[in-house]
C-alpha cells in the first residue's frame, strides 16, 4: 500500500511540474520610455499624483525608504533614490543591474529641487542646463584666506584660481547632456506661465 501511495504521489508531482514551471517562467522586463529620477518623497509626489504612477515594482538594492520603482500604463516610471550622492549612486546602480528592466532605449529625466545663486535667480527660477558639473570634486579655501578678488573660496582641483579650467583628472567632473533632448524640452516649456503666491513674490523682491 505504501508503494502504491508513493507511486501515486510521484505521478501527481510529475503532473504538477509543468504548472509549477509555468508559474515561475521569467517575466519580460519592463521597457520604460522615460525614467524620472527624484531624490525624496516631496519631489516625487507630484509625478506620482499627476502621472498616475500606481504600479510598484520592487527592486533589490534600492534605498530602504523607497524600495520600488513606480510606473504607469504609458511606460513612464519613477525612481526615488534617497538623498545624498551615496544613495543616488547605489539606487541608480541597482536599477541599472536589475533584470526586471530594459533601459537601453530609456530617457532619464532628473527632476529635483535645487538652489541658485541669488545674483542669478530667486525662488521659482527655472533653468535649462547644457552640462552637468560635479560640484563636490573641487578644493575649498578657508573663508579667512580667500583672496579679495575671488567670488568664493572654491576652485578646481589642481588649479590656481576660480577662473582656471581644471584638468579633469577624474574624468567625471563634467557631462554634456543630450543637446537634442534639452532643446526639445526648452522649446516645449520656456513660455509656460508659472503661478506664484503673494508670499513667494514678497520673498523674491529681497534679492537682486
């Protein structure tokens, strides 16, 4: 009787095997048209709400606070990296190495909050960049020792002043952004009228 039961169990498992294999068959990777990149929740929420990014895909290696990529039915996805260069680097690498995504034809748009020199702009100022510059890779002189004709204490590594171009020893100091994509973004958005509160306007008049 035990022999019959064992044979019956083996036969049952054999019949179930195709179903098990079918259930664990590899899923085709997601191929986003656009991957938005934000650093933390307040930056990300507008995209989530307005683009209906309701589908969540868990990716190992993302920041603990933001463990999933969010996507919609139009092949637009959002990566929230977590704040700081370490989180940004680790989260981006985790996404790039994930077999759940095919990013070979994906446009990446980094959309984050930024500061600006008050001599160049104020709260709400928009800017379209041609280059991405690594601000952290440089020297800084103590403010008490900065020459009077220097605007700040910052200067490029292995240079003698702020107006001297650094030799780019690290090969990661400057990246040129996609010029065609940048031009298209500018053409579509540069005439958009931005709304402004009275409080924001009052703060802006304090700066030149």
